[in-house]
């Protein structure tokens, strides 16, 4: 790639699960990447392999404080994504989404950078429309335990569209549905990492509620491809746009699949369903197909195989 095509790209939350995979892709494409993270849920080991690369720079920084750098593109991923982590310090979660968005939008305004927001299917809350299309406004509790994340992300979307209308900025809003893969934190409490770790350790698999609630699981490589396509789309494409895998599974089906694939002897145990836990979730990806020519390619079993291999290595390392 010539120096003209190579861009200076800021990835906030770059040491996290999705951020680290994004950094890999951007470095492989020949860009300069500034990875910013406060290591709340991310880890230096996720990007350790990139540290010797001349195009890669890692900076400890909290996005709730302003940042002055020169960049052409910003991917704003900073925010804990697991319910356990985002509920640990809910005030900080809202600050990260809202102050973080204001700071990064301010940076984009000054530099003229295109900015992409990692939004979420949680903006739909416990949806009454199924599958979820982007024009559905959602069913969100503003004062519950998930609200710091849901409303924080909704407010960030509002800010993105107001900056776009008021300051004519180049924005991209991506609504990410449950994504899994290597480099998820083994203790982050999300369902895929929990089930695999429990199975590999021979512990009981914890089903919250009766396990009939559904989720649609997207493998990380597919997700990152969609994210980059959205960033590279024409300026008039602002989103919001759903990116996720429409294959819908009950949580019980996922547990049974993990047990079968790991060969574990784990039993299923039932725990109370967390408050406001959405009962069903499935993306309508018509827009992504039509506008970005994107659709997922990795079936659940193939993705789980790679994810199980990653966690197996972690467990063996720790033994
Ligand atoms: P993650 O927790 O692995 O990564 C988030 C990263 O942001 C971490 O490295 C964390 O340390 C960092 N961070 C948190 N607060 C920060 C702050 N104030 N300043 C700087 N860095 C901060 O989660 P992930 O799954 O990689 O999610 C990345 C983004 O995608 C998040 O914004 C999340 O809301 C969004 N998202 C993810 C999913 C999913 O299924 N993985 C679904 C919907 C939306
Ligand atoms: N879940 C579960 N057992 C676990 C972890 C999660 O049954 O050990 C359920 C959780 O209640 C939810 C679904 O799995 O219905 C997905 O949870 P996750 O935290 O991964 O993400 P969410 O989509 O709820 O944000």
C-alpha cells in the first residue's frame, strides 16, 4: 500500500475483544493504528503481538477525558460489553458511553475524521418486534440494572446523529449483535465464554432462567469484516445498521452444543434470570446485505470450534 492510501486510525477500546481483532485487520492492511484503552476489561496481551510493528502504537487513556491526536478515522469501541462488567460501576459505564462519545466526536470534528460508533442490539431492549429492524425504536427500561449500558449507548447514538446534522460530520453507527470468538475474557461473564470455561473445567453449566431465551451469535471475523465495510462505505451511509448473524439459538441449545463439542460431563444447573434480560434477539440484516454487500459466513459450530480451542489453550496454560 502506498503512503497515500495508508490512513492514521484511532481504535478506542483497542485492547478489548473486538478492538484487538480490528487492530489486527487494520495493521495487516498497512494502516497506522493508535490503540487507546484504559484496560478496564481489555488486556495488553490481546495486542502484545502487535507491539513490534512500526505502524502500531498503544496508549493507556480513558475516553471520558479529552484526547488530542491527529487521525483520519476513529473506531469508537471503548465500553465494557459484558453485563457483569458494565453493571460493576454503572455510573462509569454511562460516562464512558456519553462523555466518551462527546470527546471522540469532538476529536473527529477538529480533525475531519470519519467516526464509527460500536453501538449495540441492546438499544432495542427487550424487543417486541422480531427480528429487529433498524427502524424499530426499542423497548428499554430507563431505570433498571441494564440501563447504564442501554441508555448510554442510545444517548451516544443521539450524539452521533446530532453532530452529523449540526456539524455535517461523517458518522457511521453500527448495531452489533452478540459476537464471540478468541480473546473474549475468560471471566467476563458472557454466555459463550462462561459455558466454554465451565465445560472445560468440568463444572456445571449455569443456565439463567429456563434457558429458553434466544440470542443470535456472530463469529468475530465476520463482525470485523462488517465493521470495516461500514467504515469504508460512502459518506452518505450513516447507519444505523445491524451487524450480526441471524442464526437464532436458545441458550439451552447453546449449552447442549458446547457440552457436545467439548465432550464435557457437565450437568445443566438453573439460576434466576437476571432482571430485564431480553427474551429474544435476532438481527434483520437486510440493510447490511443491500448497502454493504455483507453477510456472515461462519456457522456457529465452526466458530465455536475455534473459540473452544482458544479457551482450551488458556486452561492448559494456567494448569
Ligand atoms: P470488551 O470489554 O472486550 O472491550 C471493551 C474495551 O474498552 C476494553 O478493552 C476496555 O478496557 C475498554 N474500555 C472500557 N472503558 C474504557 C474507557 N473509559 N476508556 C478507554 N477504554 C475503555 O468488549 P467487546 O466485546 O470487545 O466490545 C467492544 C465494543 O463493541 C463495546 O463498545 C461494546 O459495547 C460493543 N458491542 C459488543 C458486542 C459483543 O457481543 N461483543 C455486542 C454489542 C456491542
Ligand atoms: N446466560 C446464561 N448463563 C450464563 C451467562 C449468560 O444463561 O452463565 C444468559 C443470559 O441470561 C442471557 C444470555 O445468556 O439471556 C446472553 O447473555 P450475555 O451476558 O452473553 O449477553 P446479553 O445478550 O444478555 O447482553
